C-alpha cells in the first residue's frame, strides 16, 4: 500500500518527466501504428494483386508481375525497418530523459536510501510511474485513432498508395506507365471487376479486400510501455546503487 501511495505521489511530484514520457509515447504510438498498419496494407495489396493477376493470360511470364510484387516486398521491408528505427530512437530518447531525471533526483534518492529503501524498490517506483505515464499516452492515441478509425485508415491507405507509386517509379514516369500498359495488354478482351489502376494500387473494386482499420495496437503498445518500464528500472537502479555506495 505504501508503495502505491508513493507511486501516486510521485506521479504528481515528477509530473514534468511523466508528461514528457506520455507525450513521447503518444508520438511514438502514432508513428508505430502508421507503420504497422501500412505494412499490413502492403502485404494485403501484394496478396490481392497476386490473386487477381493470376486470372489474366500471360501473367506468369510477365515482368510486370515480378516487378510489382518486388515493389510491394521492398515497401513492406522499408516499413519494418522504419518501425525498428523509430523504436530505437524512442529508446534513446527515453534513456536521455531517465538519465536527466535521476541526476536531478539524487537528493530524493539519497533520502530513500537513508530511510532504508533498497535500490530495487526505488527503481520499481520510478519504473511504475513511467509505465503509467506511457500507458496514458498510448491509451489517448488508441482511443482517438479507434474513434476515427475509418478516416485515419483511409488517409494512411492513401499515403501508402503514394509511397508505393514512388516505389515503382514516379507517377508519370516510364516504369509506372510501362506497368499500366503491360497490365492493359494482359487484360485486353478480358471481362474483370477491376481495372489496371485498381489492380496496381489496390483501390476501387479491390478496396473491400484491403484492411480498413488501423492495426498493430498490441505490438506498438507492448513496445512503448515495456520500453519505458525497462529503461526507468535499469537507469534508476544504477543511480540508486551509486548513491548508496557513496553514502557508505
């Protein structure tokens, strides 16, 4: 009970750090959800493309098929790399924030040590404070994104199509036009419920098969909150042990 009381008081007393953690987590959550959602959309588009292109004659030997699938694969890899990079940057910023915080709280840490508190107890309180703050930041983003899921997913799907267009060449570039022409050639005299543009970019008649919701909440949430808890625990543990050694 005393531990929870100290944690609640700490949330108020250390509000600047906790607000900063919540804000940073919110930004990371938005970026992470965008990347995870579009990675899922990209793979869905690739699957839909493979299924639809298989209906056309000559698709197995067409260079268009391999080029488009390669572009989808490359784009999905970029999203995964970007998510890993965003997580790494998030971790670095959390370490910086935690290091600044524990340095400014040396007197408070020394008081806890003098009162007989163990370094792990002190670090656990700081970790829990950070975890609660991160949870608040992530929850706020999750609620807002969920309430406007259709709009947000539509915007992100459009952004995904724009990025894909540049992955296969500029919209008016030669490669882009050659792909559309190659698809038109394969579709000549064929009755389909899609056109070259929708086949290439995954919209129009294929839109019902594309995820229309934001995904990745579990992945982003676990990454965001656990990172804060682990960083705060390790950094404060090291600081508390250093303070205790100086007092002894």
